[in-house]
C-alpha cells in the first residue's frame, strides 16, 4: 500500500486585522510510506495550519504537497484527518459516526456496519457502539473520531493533537492503542502534538518547529526499538530523547511566550 | 430555552394537583365573570352573549358539515403556506449561514422584513394571485418564511466549524453536506422554526381570509360578525383557538433535544 507524503517548501500567510501574518515559512518534510512522524512546536507556531494545508482544507499557500510523488490540490481520498477539536457528530451513535464516511460513499448498509463494528473493536469501544458521544468520555469520543477517519481507509493519516484535551495517563494508554492500530493498518502517519512524551513514545521521527513564522527547526530520529509500549517512558534512552527535544523546544516556547506575554498583560 | 415551560406543561399532573386546580379555577372565574357581565346588561347584549348561547352555537358548529368544509380550506391553506415557507426558509437560512458573505448581504432585509406585519403584503399578493386560495397560501408562506429563515441562519452560526471541516475532509458533495451535516445539526433550530412558523402561518392565512375571501374559517368568522351572529362568532373563535393549541401540541411533540 503506497502512501508516501512529501511537503515541499510550504509557506502560508494570513491576512489579519493587524496586517499579514506569516504562519508557515518554507516548511519541507517527508513521511515515507508506513512511517510515523510527529510534529511538535509551541502553541501558535502553525501546526494546525500545516495540517490544514496538507489535508487540503487551507487554500492559498505556496509550495507543494505530494502523495507518492504526485502533487495534490485540495482534499484527497488518500488522506484522512483527525481534528484537534471535538469532532464527533453528536446526533449520531458511535457506530453511526464511524459509518459516516462509508455512508457518504454509498457503501451498502450491512457492509458499512460490518466495517464499523470491526473499527469499534479496534479502538477498544466494544459495547459502546450504540452510545451517543455525549454519553462518552473525551478519550472515547476522540477514539470514535479516529475510528471514523480510519473507516475511510486513507493511506495517510493526519492527526492534529487528537489527545490534547486528555490527561497524561489516558494519553499514554491511548498512545499504546494508536501504535497497535498503526501496526495493524500500516498507515503513513503524521501526528501533530505538543506533548514531548507522546511524540517520542509513538514516532520514528520527531520534527520540531520554530515559533512564528513556523519553520522546521530540527528533525530528531527516534531510534527506540519497536514494538513499543508506554512502559518505554521508564527507559534512559527515552529520557535522553525527551531531553534533546525539550532543549530545542524550550527556546521556541520561550520565544513564543516573550512575543505573546506583553499583549497578554496589556489587555 | 423555553424547555422549562414545555417540561412544565408536559409534566404528568393529576387533576387534583395544585397547579391543575388553579388552572381550573381561573377558567371557572373567567366564565363566571363573563356570565355575570352577560346577564348584567351593562354592555349591549349582543357583544357578550350568555355562555349558554355560545355553548349552543358551539355544538351547532360541531355538527354542521359546512364548518368542516371551511376548516378543510383553511387547513389546506395553512399546510401549504407553512410547508412552502418552511422549506424556502430553511433553504435560505442554510444558504445565509453557509455563505457568510451572502448572509451578511441579506441580513438587513431579512431582519427588516421579519418584523414587518406580513398583512401589508396582502394587496400585492392579491394582485399576483387573485382573491382565491392561492393568495392565502402565499401570505401564509410569506409569514412563515421569515422566522424560519432567521432561526435557521442563527442555527447555522451555532454549528461547530470543525464539523463542517470533517465533512469537507470526507469530500462530501454540497447535497451531502446539507443532508448529512447541516440538517441534522439544525434539528433543534428547525423544530423551533416550525413552532414559530406554524403560528404566524395560521395568523397570516386567517387575516387574509378575514380581509377578503369566500371560504375558510377566517371568512366564516367575519361573516358571522357581519351578519351579527355573535354567539356563532365566539363559538368559532373558540374552535379556532382549540385547533391552534392542538397544532402546537403536535409540533411540540417533536423534541428539540439531542
Ligand atoms: N484563519 C486564520 N486567519 C488568521 N490567522 C490565523 C488563521 N488560522 C491561524 N491563524 C494564525 O496562524 C498562527 C498559527 O496558527 P495554528 O492554529 O496553525 O497554530 P498551532 O500551532 O496549531 O497552535 P496550537 O498548538 O495552539 O493549536 C496563529 O498565530 C494563528 O493566530
Ligand atoms: Mg493547533
């Protein structure tokens, strides 16, 4: 299953009330087929913007997005997106949420249902298929959103801080779940996160971004053995990698803080 | 929202519950005052006829086939007008919400016309559609259109933008966007729209009938008035009142929750 993602020299400016804002500047990165890459950067550095550009939801950017070497424009069947915000449809049950993209493609009802039931199991929501999102915890809702995206069987999975709203323990355990799914489906995965432990726990490579305008600061390979489980956080190698990333990230986070703080105080 | 009131009304009450008793007493008191005024001779006797006369007229009204003929005409006008106004209002409201530029361009007109009494359109509607049923339907539709549009457009603003992005990322067509995201997300707004829309559609149709018609309950009411059949007129108003409550209860059954 191909699904190599290349991002080439992406720049994106927003017109804001305070003038043009450079959100991304010359961002290039490659996620080889079947690899798991994480992007980490301070809040407001343009991670979601990059996610939107790659997923085809953000227009008017410079640079190119390529899937298997072919440039793509706009949304694409090979790309599945999991959003940062709460995104399950509250009027649908877990099962119906997961069936949503299949329904949209006109897949036969029982085939739809079968695939959705497999995904309910895959994300560990057995027994909750007929629950509504409001009856679930935040983590369960996010797993529903992930299963819904997986249902469309994208070759490339983009996730924008899917576990940002969750506590650290839940996040580590959902990380295990995610790795298990990734092993099973072998999707090319680009995960955006602001958690260093999450990035190291899951990835083959961690890309550190600079604060505005968002550029690539450094790419750090994560050479920890696979398969991994969340117990890896205890290892010394894990700690060293977290330290390395924090060293780079700290500078950017401080820059971000310095730029936003005066405004924050003034109003 | 108004759910507290609705729940309150819907709560199962025994006939002897305090609220029920107060409600019954209020009705009884009103009836007594009415009857007192009717018998006192303070007012010209025809204006406030004795309740017995109204009751008798009500029974006659219920057993007269003609009543149902007029009712059928009005019901058809209301249903058609409401239906047209509802569908057009939902479509226009969705358009206003989905295309913010268009929404901003239209907002002053929709807001302005929404507050204007729709009866001012009656002459135009009569010119366009004549004095028959069609002009009543048109006025009903016009009345329902504005509150439905306003409510739908407001509901569109309430839809979380990420849900739209989910739809786009799954590459939904425009029609799928409407069917699979906008309409279900607007469920609550649409039910509120239906209540408001039905109410004003009934008003619009009855007003048009009262002004100029040869059929329908509104026509019948003004005909009773013109012929000075005052008890019959009150009986008919009671009849219309009960029907309107019934229609509202039916729509209230559609729960806006979830
Ligand atoms: N539609 C937009 N219009 C104007 N400015 C925008 C828009 N979207 C994002 N921005 C700006 O671009 C910058 C990057 O935003 P983005 O959402 O990509 O950050 P992020 O890295 O995802 O942050 P977070 O970690 O908080 O989610 C921010 O300064 C933001 O204010
Ligand atoms: Mg973001």
